[in-house]
C-alpha cells in the first residue's frame, strides 16, 4: 500500500540486508566445508570439481558483498491482487529469496521488473504505484512515490523517479561512468530489453544515454541469455582506450565481468594502435575497396617466375618451369583455403611434379629410377636450398603485418595493384616499413589475416586444441552438475568457464580477445557513427550471426570515413539479399547530461551548420548561462570561482593543446593533466576527438572557430565539445555562425 512510509521501507530493506548477510555467511560456511575436503586426495576429476565449486562459492560471496550499496532501489505495486503481499515487488541489483524460497527481491533484469521502469500513468502495465528508495549505506533515507491513477494523470514531464533521477544527474562527475540501474527511464528500458537477435541501432543526440543504455543492455543480455553468451562472450567496442577506461567499471558494478572491451585500435590481436592517420589517408584506408586491394595483394604473392629457374639438387641442375609453378598455383587456389594454408597444396603439388621431372632427367642420363624412388627424390628436392628459395619466391608464407607493411613501403608494388588510382592517392599511403600501425590499419590487417590464414601451424594447432578442451570442459561440467545434484544452481557453460579458470586456462573473454577467429554471441558498438566500411567488415567477422547493438549519433560523426546515414553505414553489415536488409532503429530523445541552456546553444549551432541533429529535450537546466572569457586561464578562473568541485575539461584544437596546457599548468600547478589518459584530475586538457563520449562538470572550449575550420567535419567536432558539460560551458572566442545568424547564447 502506498501509504506505507519510510519506516516500513527501512524495516523491509533491513530485512533484505539481513537475508543477504545470512546467504553470504552460508556460502562462507559451504566454502570452508568444501576446502576442508581439501588436500590432494581423490581422482583428478573430483579435485577439479571441488576446486570449481570452491570458486563458485567465492564468486557468490564476492557478488553478495558487491551489492552492499543500493541493494534495493525500488518497489512496484500491482493492482490486480487484493492488496496481499504478493502484489508488491521490490527491485534490486540482484534477486533474493527467503528461507521458504519465496522471492523477496527481484533482480532488475527479470521480466516482472520491467514494469518498474516502464509503467506510466498513461500505460500503467497493471501497476498501481511505483516507489523509489533512496539509501545511504544500508539505510533508506528517502522515498519517492508515483501513483498510476487515472485521476492523478497530472502533467509532469513523464520522467520516472524524478527526484532520484535529478539527484543522479546533478551529482558531480568523477571521471568514471556509473551505472544507472536505479533510474533507467522507460524509453531506455525498452531498448535494454529489446530482443537479442538482429541488428539494433540506437540513434540519439548527445547525452541521451546511448552509452549507458548499451552497457545496461549488455548486462541484461548476459543475464537473460547466459547460457548462450557465457561460452561465446560479448564484445564491446569503443572509440579509444580512454573512453573504455571511462566506462570500464559500469559492468562490474552490475555484476558482469565476462565481456571483452576493445577500442577500434585493438581489434586485431597483438597490435595496439592508438594513433590515427591524417583524414585524407584515413579516408582511403576506410573504403570498402581496400578489401579488394588486400585480396589482390595476397594473390600477387602467388606468382610463377617469368623464365625457367635453374636449381641445384644433389649436384644436378633441375629447371623449374613457369608452367609447373602455374599448375601448382592453380591447384592450391582450387582448395579455396587462405594463402598460408593453401601453400601446403602448392608445395606438395610443385614437388610432385618436380620429382617426376627430375626422375625423367635421371632416367635420360641412364639411371635406373622407378616409381618407388620418387618419394626419395621429392625429399631431396624439398631439402634443397635452391628449391626452397624458388618455391618461396612463388608462394611465400606471410603474416598480415608483413603484407600491410610491404604494401605501403613498396610504391612499385602498390602501383601494380592499383592501376586506376592517381599518383597522389598512392603517395598518401606511402610510408616506411618500420612506421607503427595506425587505428586505420587494423581492419586492413584483419582483412589480410582473412586471406592469409594461420601463419604458424603451431598456433593453429594450439587454437584447435583450445576449442577441443572447451568442448571437454562443457561435457565435464554437465557431468559435474549431475554428480553434485546442483541443477538449476549453475549452467554448464558457466561451470565450464570456472573449470577453465580453476585449471589456470584462459577464460572465455581472454581467449576471445586473443583470437581473431573468435565469434562472439553479441557485439555492442559505441560511437558507431565513426566507423568506416572496413571497420564494419571486421566487426561482421567477429559476429557473423549479426547480433549487434549499435549506438551513436550521425550528427556527431567526425571521422573522415563516417557515413551520412545509418542505412549507408550499415551496408557492410547487411547481406546482399534484400531480405537481409533488416535492422531496427530506436531513437532516444531526452538529454540527461547537458542542461537546457547549453544544449539549446549547441543544437542551434549544429543546425545552422547543417548537421543532421536528432532534437532532444534536456531534463534540467542549471543557473549558469553559456559564458565567454578572453583567454583560457581567465575562463578556468572564472569557472572555478563558481565551484571547484568535480571535473573541468579544456577542449582546444589539436594545434593549440600544448600551449593551452603550459598556460594552465603555470596558473594551476599540480591540478592539470594533458590528454585523456587520466580523467581523474580536476582539470583535463584534451582535443575534441578525445572528448568524444566523455563528460565533465564544466567545459571550456578554446577557439571554437579554430575547431570548426581546422578539423575535418569541424562543426561536428565543436558540437561534440559543447555537449560534454553537465553544469557549465565557457567559450574562449566567438562561436562561428553562418552569415546573418546570431548565436543565442547569453
Ligand atoms: N536514466 C538515467 N538515470 C541517470 N543517469 C542517466 C540516465 N540516462 C543517462 N544518464 C546519464 O546521462 C549522461 C549521458 O549519458 P551517456 O554518456 O550514455 O550519453 P550518450 O548518449 O552516450 O552521449 P554522447 O552521444 O554525447 O556520447 C551520463 O552521465 C549517464 O549516466
């Protein structure tokens, strides 16, 4: 009943904590008991089972400890029952049952909990009222009620848990994103719970919660499809390492750790690319035509000599005829295997033919050679240096790294492969072999790996063995569940993951991150508007089932290769068959980050520059109009005179960053950091590109005109910079507006 007050909730929540403690103590006792069976006795199988269950209890204890804060944050009352206890459900970070196995707290992800997030007065979904519980430590300090009564269909702006939401949004920022599980809004919840299959695109303006929704969706899917995803994993792709640092604690706070977080520069194992190419180069490397170029490059490494090649074998000269090589190449290509794997066929076929030819030659010299000698001759040929060199020249085993390095370092070769390109285009790609790989090279490496296949037979065998081991782990896990009679407590895939960890083997996520042929159960892509066709091709290979959550904002796109619409961006993901052209688009329209006065100024600027803005409505405003200042040091002083609490970002054109940093370092010693490596310092100096996806209490934008004119898609870059603030924005310099338009700022 809604008249139940604060006292009632305090008691109820205290009861939940008591149960939580009890369950934890139980698990601790079980752990002690399992360890007591310890020693090295029993069969290997029973020891592994024991260790695995000990681990399960340890994980359970850790999980129960982790939810100490905000264990329960909501309550929903359904109208259909006769006011008995069952009509009231409490919602929390995990589910709890009492001793009689009656649910006393629902995990936020179970279907019944969705009414807590989605019910409104207009569509109450069978609910009568919703209550938010706001706690400090273990104590409920405030409650907030909403009644879904048609007579109370008052105005209000439709946000649920307004007080709790506003408190969360106004809290100072720490440089780390936090979870929003207690205040997820209805439009967000629908997206979070949307079905897993297929391609879901979430478009929304800055601050509309796209990142938050994407991460909560990952947690939701891992919970609801644990069986499928635990073995295959979920990949979350973000624009940069600093962005991933910013979001990395959200999923663990929701109890999920089995995901792979990767920036686009780290999607190829063993390569860490952080630098971007200049826009003109990035534009070429991102085009889907690069896939053909890489494929042609690989094929061009399979070539017959122009003239017969003399080779010394056992003191005899054997001629390698171009036609022999051509036939061996054709046979190898017929296998349709990648280059390095097809090479086995090439070598075998060339050696067989050469052995026959050599036998003929020896016979002609009067030697008695019969078919049983052929194997020996083949071996003589195989070990002869000249033969090895000649066959390698015709079909060299290659790593993706070497192929890509050579392609850019050998202008002559690139020219042969690109007869229709201009010299200028080719010149853009030229670089030294030793130059580090860029973010834009990563999809090229991956494409090359696709055509080349495994370079290292040992590596390939290791991967095969890991896959077989994984299968055995699952079978063992199924047997263990049966033996220990714990069906329902844990699924086989989770237990298998624990087996692997207990035995010191890598976990699903570690194996997935290190294996480019791994296919994930689901892929989440953030800031997806920036991706090039080549990057999309790579991501499709990571999830051929095409189960994707793609979030971004076309208006914020600043990469040279970014597409002007989602339909165009997704082309590489969609099949050729029009029936495959299926993807769902959802829009988010409420800005949770930027106060209205800043959002309006930014939107007005963006629209006047022709950006395809998705209009959004800010949840709140702050008392500070967009300010201006004559220089960066006074801008920061001015802002800090208002408040020094929280984080402040100074966003400047890349060419000015070092000067801006030195000026600020002199004025605010010990408080300023350069770049987005550490977002935890009070003042951070960064470029608009690095600010993507991040947020700060205050933002100072230096030289807006310089950003617009000096960067490719500069107006999008300035739009991003202006929309990073949760409280205050100061501009150092004028906002460039088209002729005849005035900025509506102050
Ligand atoms: N329902 C919510 N409850 C509390 N905070 C929320 C909610 N939704 C979003 N937020 C907060 O709003 C801010 C903006 O969210 P987020 O970074 O996910 O937006 P975005 O759409 O990804 O923005 P951008 O496109 O600018 O990167 C974050 O601080 C996030 O925690």
